[in-house]
């Protein structure tokens, strides 16, 4: 978890408005994964940083206010944490 926290700190030096996180919890145990997610959530809620996060972990995705699911390079669904479907695309 220390490497992820250091990477986040380095990314914040330039005070970005958008933070891109590719599998930030992928190689972490549960407690460190939760801590990294808390940091990312705090950046968004407390500092207004938009966080775009890529994950294959359903538990991590469930913490997001908005989920955009991509399958085979196409947007499959776009939902908010309230379960409201923003947009859903289905096979014809």
C-alpha cells in the first residue's frame, strides 16, 4: 500500500483536477486496498479532484458514485451509485 500512497502523493504535487487510477488496489491486501480507496474518496469529496478509476474488482467499483462498464471496447452501462441508469446500451 505504501507504493500506491506515494504514487498518489506524487500525482497531487501539481494539484490536478483529474486523477487517473488504473487498478490502484490490484496488488493490495484488503486493509491496504480500503485505505487507498479512502484516500481517493477523500480527494474527490474534500478537495474536488475528479477520480477516474479502472478496476476489475466489483467491491471497489461498488464504492464509486458512478460506474461505466465497458465490454469488448464498448460502453455496456452507465449507472450512478443510487442505481439510477444514466445510459445502458444493449446488443441489437
